[in-house]
């Protein structure tokens, strides 16, 4: 059940750049324009302290829209049906609110199951020119002096790294810096447009029937000692190193599969998205804030995965990551689409598990003048796409929080029990 407290929204409005910014239309990249990215990412950012935070952030946000002026525009389609940004300086949507309790009373929203998301996210956004603002933000002040930012961000214009880069610029403005430490770079022409012949070779596919399950939330907290134990086991077996993400992903995929107990030899997939900025020739410049990632997909049978050791599953993940440069290069050349394969369209079914690493995006380092956030809370985007997000434990604790929507109710407790055996 949601926590019982009230939120009063005292002001709403568009925040615009304080000075004239370039106008006109900007093309988005091929990856930006993917249909799967025509959605909003929603997050909560919880800060222990920050009196008058809304006023400070409002001014800092306005200043950040000068170098990041495309974010103050809106999405449009070209005459050829291609997604673009109209740089109109219409602004981003900003809501100021206050809550009648302290953050301590609600445990700094550590219990994700009971968060009243609708109270902490912007509640109403007017559409301008038929489209909503690309960025929407609500700053809710609590009686203790802490605050929560409810953020809605258009995924078509930024990936996680790009969104965190923008928020860091807002934080630097709030702390009084003259200019952002990272100059934003548009550079959306890194990937060539598909040829007409390639478009013709890609036949449209009928959308699958909607699954009849509903995924349930489960958090798994993992200590640094437990992560170290998995890494040590891998090193002792292979004389190689593995990352924290690989250790968590392997454990998560295996034990989620065991808990669901698929029929024998069911094909199961693990999908995660890898940053590809450095794989381009030349690499994208520092400051690029668009989407530049590629899905790494690993396929095996449920029986093979259930019988594999953690070490063997980590090897599978590392092998797939090793193939990333080749697979991404094929995508840029259009080779994937020529074969009728779309790597960005894995099957959105119960046997496909998505996992995302948030610890290195930069959200946890954003500082508006009162220190970094206590923690970042992702909000479930779909009730049918199995997802796990590797984040950090709320401060001051150290370790990993695996935030999941990956099993239906009948499998939720078996999944938690399986994970607890390991951690």
C-alpha cells in the first residue's frame, strides 16, 4: 500500500532558457529514432537535505537549457516520417510541491513497494504543438529540509548517460559554476541512414499478442562481500577477472530461470545494453548526450542455464560482450537488417530477461549543492517486460541493490528464495 502523506503542488509551468538559443530543426540519429525509444523514462531522486531546493533547481535548470537548448524543444516528424527535434525554446515542465512529513518518516522511500509515485511525479503537462515537453520535473520539499525530484525524460533524445550528463550540468549551475564542466555535443550523424533497398528488405512484422501475466516487484540487496565472493570464485576457476555487473547478471539470470522452472529446453535470453561511444571510428566526443548503445543478447536453453555454475554463466556473458564490436559494426553497415534481423527487437516475452546497469550512469553523483542523492528509484515502465536494474544501496550503506520486475506473482517468492541461497 502507498505511504499515507499528502503532497500539495504550489506551482506549475514551463521553464525556458533565459537567453536566445538557436532555432530550427535537428535530425535525430538512427538509434534515437528507434520505435522502442519513443517512451518516457521515469525516476525518483531522493536527497537528504536541500532547503529551498525548488527555487535553486528552477534557476539552474533554466540556465542549463542554454547549452542544452534541444531539450527545450519538441518532437516532430519530417515529411518522410523521420523523428526530429524542433528547437522552439518552448521549455521544460516544472512543478514545485511540498509534503507534510519528513523523509525519515517514509524511510527515504527505501520501500519501493509503497511509494506513491503519482504524488511525486509531475501530474499534469499541457501539450504544446501537439507534443509534450521532452523533460518534466517535480521538486517536492519535505518538512525535514530534504527533497525528492520526480523526473520524466524523453528517451528518444538521451540515453541514461546523456540524461545524467544534463542533470549534472543543472547541479553545477546550482552550485554556482560559470559553465558546465562537460560541453554538450549534438553529433547525431554518427550512424548512416539505411538505404531504400535495406528498408524494403525489412518486412513489417505483426505485433505479438499481449501476454496475460503481470510482473511483480522484488528488491534483492547484495553486500560488497557477497560480490567479492562471486568474483573470487570466478578468478580461482579461470585466473581471469569479472566485473560486478557480470557477477550480478549471471546470478540473476540463472536463479530467475530456476525459480520460474521453464519446461525442459525452453529457449531463454539475457539482454543488456552496452555503451558504444568508444566503438565508433573516431569515437564520439566527450559531451555527446544522445542514444548510443547496442543490445548484447545471449541465448541458451533453460536446462543448460539451470545446470551451469556461476563461473560458466559469467563466461557466457563475457563472450557475448567480446563480440560487441563486431556486432555493432555489422549493425552500422546495415548487415543485420539485410538478413531481416533487428537486434533492437528481441522478443518481449517471459523467457527474455533484460538487465541494466545504473551504477555508472552518473545519477548518483549529481549534486545540487547539498551532496549526492541518498538513492535513485527507477519506476517500472512495463508490466510485461521482465527487467532487472543493478543500482546502489541507499546511502550510507554500501553494496548493490538489484531492483526487479521480472516474475509474476506465482514465481516471486521462489525467485527471492533462490537468490537468498546465493547471497
